[in-house]
């Protein structure tokens, strides 16, 4: 039976020159993560990458993830890369508290500051488009016979409308994380740090904000506060709200694919199918909202339609 964590641990022990104990962290949904402690009090994070995550498009290729992690670390926001091992990476252990949904809502200013710092840093080695990712995951569902939640195909044409509206006033891309759920944010005394560059790539900063809002179930007031905290005003709020919809629509399929193709790595306490249904229901709610057409007009720089 292959034991990728044990193999990586042996390499770390040889490198450290002293015994190291591993404590598995169950928080993550994809890879094998462990906290490592040496007897003399040093501590690291070992991230052993499951190659199926990149192979199924649930994450970027491993070399890209590692290169981007090094770049994110150079801004002070990401964890420092201590050592790159075959199929694994040893990271600085960040002392702090991993956030949960409500904590994200109460730390909007700090999270916006961390994003600005990351986005002002060196560009990542790859580009990322949520529209291409949606297409990729849909194709994968089709070719592998995985069923999205009922009604999914009736709703997805709105993605083309959103893409066309956003393309009318394009924004320069910046190095984005693209997966800012609470568990990838760690509050420390020096500010919020960001881990897990599995889906990172240069992208529209409004996707980063919309994705944070979608993952933390923000109400419209919180979405506006996040937009203001990042940009200084809320001119781009319609763009952030359309990206929020794209996050829910696309990550619905992330859970469908994870459930279908890497089930054995699934977190035992996590219901991937229920999560897919929940994200899809939120996308439907926003697309069926009478204000949706107005968002499309405003984001594309057109005079909003009246109804
Ligand atoms: N460098 C780090 N320092 C401290 N804790 C970390 C670090 N990296 C990850 N963690 C913790 O481990 C959890 C899972 O790690 P993560 O890299 O997000 O894995 P996954 O790709 O499986 O989501 C995080 O939610 C966080 O609590
Ligand atoms: Mg994570």
C-alpha cells in the first residue's frame, strides 16, 4: 500500500537530522496535510499533494502550485516554503487561528488587506479564468458520466452573459488565490495569512472578492463592505456580485467531480453532494433575482434596464 505521507516524513526526518512526529490535520478537503513537530520545539506543515487533484482539474499542476506558493510567500501573505520534496512541500507553520464562516464576516477589513498585499506581489506562473474552469469541469462531468444537481444545464447559459458583460470593461489580472474559503485564511497577530494555492492563477480581482463572499455566505451589505474595503469605493460592486454567482455555479461542479472521481480521499465528515446542491441553490437564487439583469447592465457599463 503506498504511503505518500510516510515517505515524505522520512525525507523530512533525514533533512532535519532528528526525529519528527506528524499530526494529521483533517481540515483540508483535498490533500494530505500534517503538522510536524521536532522534539526540540520546531514546527512545520507538510503538504503532500494528491496527484489526482491536478489530474482531474480540481487543482492546478503541482509544479505550478509550488511556484505560486513561493511567490505568495514573498509577499508575506503565504507560508514560507521551507523545502520542496518529491510530490510534497514543507511549509512554515503559521501560528494563528484558522477562520470559519462567521469569522470571515467579522474580519472583512483584514481579509481585504491580505488580498491587496497578495495581489500587489509577483505574478503567478499561470492564468486562471473561472469561465474556462466551468467549461473544463462541465466537460469532465459529461465525459465521466457525473450528474450535476437537477436543473444545472438550464442555468449555465447565464455564464456566457456574465462573461460578455465583464468583457465589456475588462480589468487587469492580478495574482489571485481563487479559493478563499474560511479554512484557507489564518488570523495572526500580524494580520491574515493565506494558505493552499491549489487553484491559484492570475485573474480578475473581483473574482477573489466574489468568491470570498460566496464561500462565507455574505449578505449584500457584507459584499458591499468587502468591495469598499478592497477598492476604496463600491463602483465595481456589480462585477463582484456577478463573480459571486460564478463562484457558486462553478464550485458546484468541483464538489460533483470530487465526489465522483476522488471519493476515497473525501473528508469523512463532509457531504460533497449536499455542498454541490447548496452552492447550486445559491446560484439559482441570485440568477432568478429580478435585480440580475440590472447587475449585467451595470457591470457592462450600460444604463440599467428599469425592471
Ligand atoms: N502553513 C500553515 N500553517 C498553519 N496551519 C496550516 C498551514 N497550512 C495549512 N494549515 C491548516 O491545515 C488546513 C488544511 O490545509 P490546506 O493547505 O488548506 O489543505 P487542503 O488543500 O486539503 O484544503 C488549513 O485549513 C489550516 O487550518
Ligand atoms: Mg484548503
